[in-house]
């Protein structure tokens, strides 16, 4: 019974005590919470920046690979080909039924008087080269977005090319005839 009374008395003194939280205790708790929230926010903002850079890199890689695949499929069966650094003129469109080239950070494609963009933007450099008496077309594509860069170098064996040039051809526009 004495134990019960002593516990009851201690309980009353704890519940009826007029003491509260001191200012120093409150400041300590706020300081600790500030440290915890600052570290959480730093971790979050770091991950957000990393995700953004990875997304940009992924977008560039997608655009460059899309252009590379498109060029490979389109040009592989070309019967005649010409390379130039100049965008197409009206008479070029009459001599060749297909044209691919770089204009203002995007790859353009012309086929039978119809125009379309292969990718919207992000392509910074597009170079093509064809060695003398060869049917192996080399091309280099560089994409860039927000400081992230991706480059691909590839070669295409031109299966149906009949008249091969005696001189080296190069350019950022390819004019060709598809069968």
C-alpha cells in the first residue's frame, strides 16, 4: 500500500508541476530541426539536378540515335548520291528525290517535294563524307542540350550505288535518289 501511495504522490507532483519548456530547450530543438531539414533539402535539390542532367543526356542520345538510324535506313539503298554544304535549291529537288541535311539545329528530310523534320532540335553538327571510288558513307552527328553533349560516328554501306565519284565528297547535306 505504501508503494501505491508513493507512486500516486509522484504522479501528482509531475502533473501539477508548473515547469514548462525553457527557451534554451526550444532553441535547441529548432536548431536541430533546421539542420535536419537543411540536409533533407540539400539531398533533394542534388537529386533533382542530377535527374535533370540525366534527362537532358537521354534526350540528346535519343535524338542523335534517331537521326543515325534514319539516315542508315534511308541512304543504304540509294542509287545515286551527292554531298554538299549548301541547303537545297529548287533545281536540286528536281535532280534528286530525297534530301537530308542540317538546318538550324534540326535535321530536315525532303522526299518527293514533301518536307519534314526528323528531330526538333539539339543537333549541333552533322558531317558526311564519301571517299573516292567507294560506296562507304561516313557520317558524324553531334547533339547538345544545356551543356550536355553526345556524339556518334557511323558508316553506311551503300548497296545500290552504281556511279561512284572519283573525288572525295563531303558536306552537311546529302542528295540521293531512292529506288
